[in-house]
C-alpha cells in the first residue's frame, strides 16, 4: 500500500488523535508499516501466560471493541483448558458507518498482529487467522506478517458477505467455507468455533488494545479513560460534518469536543452505535463511553457517531437506512425476512404523511425483536424505535404537509450513499 496521508488513504476519513496517541502512536506522517519502526515506537512485546493475561484484562476492565463490549477476560477464561484454540481477528467491519478498523489496519497493522500473538502465545493457539473484506487491506496485512519473526503463524483471509458476516458465528462459518450468515442455532465460539475447535474471536481494535495493555500494564493502561472504562478508543464520526474522521479519544471525552473537532454544523440529532444503534437528541456534555451513552438511552456499539443536521430530511434518512437493514437480512428467519421490509414500508408511509403507521411500525418492531437467530432484527428494531422517539417534529411536519421539503442528503452512509461519496465499500 502506498504511503499516503491517512486522510487520503481512507476514503476521506482523517485519522485524528484527541488524546496522547496510543493506537495511532507514530502514525502522524502515515502508516507505521515497518516492523522495526513499529518495535522502536512501541517497544518489545511481552509474552504473558494465560493467567497473567486474564488478570491484566480484568484489572484494566478491557472490553471488546467490536460493538457488544464483552469483557475480554471473561472470553479468555471461557476457553476450555487443555485444548488448543484458534485465534480469529475480525477485521470485516461490516458496519457501514464505521471506518475505524480499516483505518487502524491501514495505519498500525503490527499493533493488531502483536495483540493476536499475545493471545496466541498465552492460549497456545494452534492457528491465528485474520479475516478482512478488502483484498487491498488483506495484502497490506500479508506484507506486515512477512516482516515479522512470528509471521509464519499468521494466515490472512479475505471473506465476502453482507452486514451480518461481521457477527462472530457468521464469520466463522464463512471462514470454514460455508455461507457468510449466522448459523440457525446459538453456539459459543469459545466452545465450538472454527473447525469445531474452541475459538477466541474478537475485533481488530480489541487485539490492538491487548497489545497496548501487555506493554503498559493495567495501571499504565488505566491512566486515561474513566474508572470503569479505562483507556482510549476509536470512534468514527460522519454525516453532517465538514471533517469526517476516525479519532482516538480518551474514553469519556465529551461529545461536544468530538463534534467540534469534526466541524459539525448544528446537529438536529445524532445516531450512536451504527445501524444497530440509537437515535438521540444531541447532548454536547454526553461522555463518549458505554456508560455515558447508555445513561441517555443510547448504545455506544463500535464507536460510531453520525450527525443528522437540519439540512436533510431525517425521515428520508431513516427510510434509506431501514431499507438497507431489511435488504441485509440473511433471509433464513421468517420474522427477520418479512418483518424488516414491513418496518421499512411503514416508514415509507410516514414519509408520505401517514402517521397512523407509527403505531404499526412499533408493533412490527416488537414482533421482530428476539425472533432471529442473530441480533440483526433486534438491532434494526432498536434503530427504528429510537428514531421514532426522537423525530417527533419531523413526523409532525410530514403528517401535516406530506413532506418537509428538505432533500435526503445521505447523512447516514448506507452503502448506496457511500458509493456516491466515494467511500471504500467492498463487498
Ligand atoms: S435473524 Fe435475520 S440476519 Fe440473523 S440469521 Fe436470521 S435471517 Fe439472518
């Protein structure tokens, strides 16, 4: 991959640090590709045993960065003893509103591979697989792997698939040569994952955080962030902003500072957590942490903030996003396959002024919740319900006039809009 400035390399998303850089350390002039430069920047990589790694993750309250925020220590401890697991690094990033994993893989591939090796060494893993969508990023990671003394243990795989392949079980199925959709039954990867083996699967940023923790130790790691959510994290800010960005922030940074850094216009509302996340009224004082976003009814997800400003038709944005969510159903669970298009049709009717469909949509959302083999319908229902709770004024305008006379500007970057904006969507 050519050494370009981060903003050029990643579809116009500027890589920004709003704290003392950790994940982005040494990347201010472009990707930190060379293994020797990387080691000179970050230092030698410790090799803790499993008990030490679990206790460090516990002490640092390290949570996964893929969306669910699952405690890393719990996942490590769930691996059965005396069986050699597989380690899977999930770099598929199928959330259209998130760019942080692509940017991190591009800028700091060795930090991610370091984290994978820390887990592999601690668990005596038989294989380490890194899964990505983008063939160019896969090649980039292969180049990085070839530079490393431990690179022979790494396999970089390209997987295809839609939104739901980001779900761990769908990814493992795709890696095993199956369809890139979740299996119909619930199963725990830590018990039965890739090739039937216990599997530790987590998001690329989680592995980079593990590499930081191994070097900093729990106390050093917790020197920024909040007491309950130590450390830094990556967020993707897009929508009605002049400067779309992937920013490394100290967890707990106020939303207002992030919006100012992204040069956001006055936001009418925001969406946090992506397309399985929530619409919220903008509260500049809201801390960007799982607890901070949850305290106002939102979800942090994979660190997504989308700004919906007053220039766009917010209901039209909701309709485009819900159409896309419906299209991304894997089509194997009835309530998801039929319920999500019904939800999208309800929003289409509201857009044309039929507010009787608000209650119908709420019924449809309730009917799909908890009825799928994966969390897709629940996430879509949460997204729509929260929008209906926030967009009261817009609904009233559409009810009264059959529209709001604003264009739909594509502030929510579903792939249709993303292509027009030149983002790097690869399926
Ligand atoms: S709930 Fe939807 S997306 Fe998830 S497995 Fe079933 S059909 Fe596929």
